[in-house]
C-alpha cells in the first residue's frame, strides 16, 4: 500500500485547473478540487430523502478523481467519449491499486463506476449537480470578469433531471436573464 503516493496524486486536484475555464481565458480559474468540493456541499442541500446522501457526497468527491492523472478532458479537446472513459478508468484503476489494501479502494472504484454508468438515482443526481455547479461557476465568472460564458449554459440546457436541481437551474437561469436585461 502506498497512501502517500495516492495522496500526492489526489493533491494535484487542488492545483489542476478546470480546462473549460482555461480555454476561455478565465483569470484564476477554479481547480478540479474546487469543483468537486462545491458539488459535495450541494449534495447536502437536497431535501430528497429517497437518495443516499452519504453516497452522493462521496460520489461528488470521487467522480473526477482520475483527472489528477489524465487532466480535465473537455469537449473542446475532441477526444472521443470512449477514449476519455478508457483513460479515466485506467487512471482510477492505478489510483486504487496504490491503496488496494483499504476499503476505500473498492468504494472509490465502485462510486466512480456507478457515476459513469448513470443507472442509479444517486449517479444521475450527482451528474445533475456536476452540470449545475459548472453553470453556477460560469455565472460567477461572468459577473466577476465580464465574460460571456453562454456556451456553458447552452451545453446543459434541458439536461438536468432531478426536480430539486431543476428548480435551482431555473432560478440561476432567471437570475442570469434578469442580470442581462439590466445590463
């Protein structure tokens, strides 16, 4: 077991920047860890008692963990989804091999796989939060840096499924529309 190497890999999530923001010349773009942290907090705000909230928090933390090795592969990179998944799965397998003697290794891999398969209510909910967190961040950059990041809003429109997250999405989009009207 090599916990220190694992933690050093995962620690890179704190400094690796989200690619979409870098490509859009955002000043001081958020890190992958910043994104995952807010998603984990968002899971705690939902009122839906049918979801396993502890699993959702963990899934939010794990869903992009492989990016500490492969980086944040964005749609603009034009890497086919199957290749992106192959790279991330290989990276996650490597990370888990570093801590293979721990229950965490099995749990991290299971959460990663569940998220990517998108078959459970928890994985679909966390995917919705992934999309919503991105556009909340886009709105913050638009406000603080006078950027037009509409492409991020367009890329998520109509894709959020969970009723509560849909309401949050609607509220954010209304705020943005009102802001744009008064500008």
